[in-house]
C-alpha cells in the first residue's frame, strides 16, 4: 500500500478511537446527570415524556454505532501490528488504498462490504415480518 504509512495510520486510528471514547464518556455522564432528558424539555405533559424517551433511543443507537466503530478500529490496529492491514477479512484481497484513505479502519473491501450490507438488509426485512 503506497500512499499511507503505517505510523500515520496508527495515529489516525488512535486519534479516531480517542475521539469516539471521548464522545462516549461525555454522553455517558450526560446520561447519568439526566441532561439528555432535560435538554428535550422537562414538562410534565405526556407529549414531553415520549419525546425524551425517543431522544434516549437515538443516543443509545448512536452508542451502538460508536461501539461497532471502536471494535473495527481495534481490529485494524491489530491487523497493522500483524502486518495484515489492508487485506479484506472476507476474500483476502487487498483493499483499495483510496477506500483505506477514506475509511482507515475498513476491514472489508468494497465488494464484500456491499455484499454484507445487502445481506444485513435482507435479514432485517426478514425479521420485521
Ligand atoms: Zn473482500
């Protein structure tokens, strides 16, 4: 992989990881202090309750996405250490450098990623019936 250096990648990945952990910490303390709830208005009417519940759902969902990204970043760091970075988890082909520049923690090549997303979407629609 020509254009990106390993040491650069490690710092990109670690920065990204710290950034995500930071957001998680802030959100966690907001959650504990109840600011997530208060920021949506703390009226006693029924309408307000459902709004604040919805906001909590959203922040829990965002937390899940962040957690998945952290797992990916850890995997990418592990692969870097093992010298397997940039190799697709699924098919073993090299991942396009342009893709790695845009998504330094990508574990799959674009083809496999698209395939997996299609499968997940199929799963989701199957589950909803
Ligand atoms: Zn692949």
